[in-house]
């Protein structure tokens, strides 16, 4: 699908962003192994989360989706407990979702049956050794292609043992996989990571009765003495989805956008801090707690941005938002350096390489230097024909660039946005004034 975009005279309106994808995945998986029913309000009905639900159904878990009065969807799911999961009659298909594959690998490593998990071409090229190696240290039998580094993954579940593991990467997916395995292990599991990654799994596990505590920047998990308690919750708005509108408003010369009910988990909202440092006009209001997560409304208006340097822990807190941050930096005054972005080469695409390639089409002065992006601000984008390369975040970042570019921008593969943000293009149309 192609989308044609031109810069409108004004961006204005109130937006309710989609439910948080990371939380939706985890609410489904953890409630599937709890004992009894739960209702997850405002569940994200997008391709990645539907892949998780389809896999859970194949493992014997009952669930249903129902439209709610807000126009969103509520998930009713009946947990079977760990012992209630059953062997799938077919291969489990994670689609494009790395979260689905990695979380289920950790969960199924301790179940006494055979599981095979595959995905689309993109997912089958993403690194799986980062979970295979520690799961094997726990006693799991896990195999994959190319010296066990790539999916499909073949898992013969068996009894696991707790280990002490220091991950070389800050990855919430790796952490969640090992915590799910650790729930089933003999003895404690101690997990350490170089920088704290998003903590949705930990928040939910504690709320569901797991023996999980933090010690000196490490997580110590005791095996389950009884099944997890079901956890009904409301999923907050996805900050990663809100990020596109924050940057669009900051860059457009006449913009005023309000974003309702956005999750502001401090392990996820690093872009908000960076945009404020760049000089963006963003006001946070109505701060509250929803489903155990901090939530607020955000109002973003036009402003003038300046370049910044971002690295280390700050990058972990905004790793998914680097593409749209690069768009902001390209039109900021001065130089922006974003270091430690190597993880982006292992996403749905090599986002570093493709981001540089596509933004240069529009006149951005952006280069890759190892695992860093170096961006010299310019005063304008020029419309061009661009390609999402099947990457949802790249598609939407290019849309933001198109909204502030001179002339028309064409985005090929625009349907990629449906992976995490169904309805993105309709929302864009709704906040655009007369072109």
C-alpha cells in the first residue's frame, strides 16, 4: 500500500493512542498461566498481539475479545495454570513478533512437551541465541537454525534449574523469557542486565503473587509455590505510538496536539525527556496510575529544537523511538549524536542502515558511524518516494517527516504500521487541517 502525504497548514486535535503493545503481550501470557479468569481492558488488537493470542489458544488457553464502549477491545482470558498448558497440534506461528517468540520460548522451556515456534521472514532472521544460551544453562533443550541462533525454535520442555545470569544486552524480551522459565525452575533465578530495561513483566509478576524482588540492580526470582493469581487491568496508551505525534507537533510550524491516557513508565519514556532537552513544548498533566502503570495526558505544540547527545541508559529508554527521534534531530539546530543504537540493527529491519538511507532521500544530513547516528540539522525536508521496508516504526517515522516536508512524500509499504498502530493513517488524516 502506498500513502501520499503533503504538509498541512495546521496539525490540531485530541488523540487517544493505541493500547500499549508490550503490556498487552505480557498481560495475555501471564494471565494464561494464572489460575482463573481475568479481563484485560483496552487490549491492543494489532498483528503482533494477535499472534500471541493465537499461540496461546493453540496451547489450550481460552480467550475472547469484545468491543467496549470506548471503541476499543477488552480481552477475557481464562488462565489454566502452568500445569494446564497442553502441547500444540501444530507449529506455533509468532508472525512478526519477537516478543511472542521470546516470551513463549521461556515459558515452554519448562513444559513437558514438544513445541516448535516459527515466524515470518523478518522474525526468522532475528537473533535468538540471546535466549537459547541462558535457557540451556537452565537445563532447557532448545534448538534452532544456523548453530541455534535463528528460528524456527524447537523446544523439548524439561525440568529447569535456577541460575545466575548476567545478560550482555539490556533486553526486556530476554529478561521476560528467563523470568518465565525461572517461575518453573528448581531454586532461585538471579537476573542482571547492564542497564535496566522496561519493567512491565516485573510489575505484573509482583501483582500476581510471584516471589520477585530487586537486589542491587538485579532481580531475584523464587520458583512458584502456587499458580499466579489472575490480574485484571486496563492497558494504558502506548508511549511508542504517542512519540510520532509528539515529534510531528514539535516540528510543524502550526501544531497543537493533545494525547490522552499515555503510559509514562520511566523505563519507556526516555524520548519525552530528550525532546524536552531539545526544547520541545510539551506539557504533562492529569498524572495518574492505571493498571499499576503511571499515565498522563500530553499536550505538544510547535517549537524550535536544538541538537543533543544521547547514549547509554538514555538510549535503552527510547530504543523504539530512535527512528522518529532521528526525524526530529534532522530539523533541529546543530548536531545530534545518538550512540549505542546497535540493537536497532536486529529489529524488524536494520533500522540504522535503512533510516539513514530513507531520510537522506528527503534531504536529511544523517550518517551512521559504527553503532551511532550522527545528524546535522537542516532547515527543511523535501518530499520524496520512500519505502518502509516492512518496518512499522520506519513507516510512521517517514510519515512524520512527510508531514513537515516541502512537496509530496510517497511511502511504499505503508501497511506495515498495522503491526503496532492500526488506524495510524486515519488518525493522521483527522488531525490535518487544510493542506
